[in-house]
C-alpha cells in the first residue's frame, strides 16, 4: 500500500488524539493507557466489520429501500460499531483506578474511537484511494470522535453517580448509536443527492454539542485547583453553558473529591 496514503489515513485521528490529550489538562492519563485504548480500538474494527458484513448478507444493503436502509444505518452499522467501542470502554477503561474524573470517560472513549477510525480509514484508503481518504479526514474521522464524546460523557457521569448508573451508561451508548446511524443514513441513501448535505449538518450540530459536553466536564474537574500552565484550557465555562448546567454536575464532582480523599487515606 502507498505509504503516503497510509500517513494521510492515520494523520486525522492522531491530530484529534493530540487535541483530546491537551484538553485533559488537570490530571492527564498515562500515555500507556491511552495507547492501549487506541490499539484496542483498532483491534475491534475487524469483528465490527465482520458483523456488518453478516448483517448485509441478509440483503439490507439496499439504499433505495427505506426500511432496509434504516436497519442498515442504525443497527448494522451505527449500533454495531458503537457497541464494539462500548465493550472496550466498559471492559477495559471503566474499571481502571486512573479513571478518576468524569472527563476521563470522554478521553478514553475518544481514544478508542480514534483507534477504530484509524484502521477503518487505512482499509478505505487501500480500497478507494486518495479522494476517499481526503474526504474521510474531514467527515468520518471527526464523526467517530464526536460519537465517542457523547458516549464518554455519560459513561463519565455514571462512573461517579450514586444512582442511575445503568440509565446513564445506556443513554451514552444509545445516543452515540443514534447519531452515528443518522449520519450514515444520509450518506447511504440514494433518494436525493442533496440529502447528503444533512450528513454534514448532523456532524456540525453534533460537534457543537460535543464541544459543550467536553467543556462542561472540564469546567467541573475536581483537579482544577492545580492547573498546569503549560497547557491551554477551555475549562472556563463559555457563555453558552448556563450556570444551571454547571451546578447539575456538582454533586458528581463532590463524589470524585471524596473518592480522591479515600485513596489518599489508603
């Protein structure tokens, strides 16, 4: 395979990984933990693609058939890919002691998603060439990061919530799968070419809310009292995040602080 295409396929995900790493300003995760999550994200690409191929074998790959298109977009692709990422997030990252604040849910989730997107991108680059690789750098790869933010936000809340853990975790998985399915629906449909514009619109709107969710967790980090001046921050809640939203997660933040104190006493 062309080394240039490989580099082009890998670069977007690595850039997003770097951005997420910098955003995690107050209590950075171990490089090894992040690398492991990234690699695990790559490894689950193969089973996900096998499951998708199995689903398509039932004749669902018919973009002109509305019912089959919905099943293909939301279940075969959206749910399958997000569920495999979810398994890694809950099975590997969630139990880790290093997962010690809600923002870590987003960090680990995005790292897993970027591992997935990287290998998927390499496969697409090999099959379809330069044009597809460049297009996916601005669409599919950022989309996977956005899906990861939504899932990680709620998993991060669940980790430090006294109750409703299952509801919060389920919300993260379902929301990521639905947004993923909606994005794919507009790309795969063959009814009208102009409907593909809504795929971009879905991505842009989702990205806007994903940024808000990242800022909300960062603004409520229990480690904010010891900032690292070497890294930029978006911790200060922007005007669009209302005070009520910040207060909403204060109870969870208090729980994180209590857990930190317990750890110190051990």
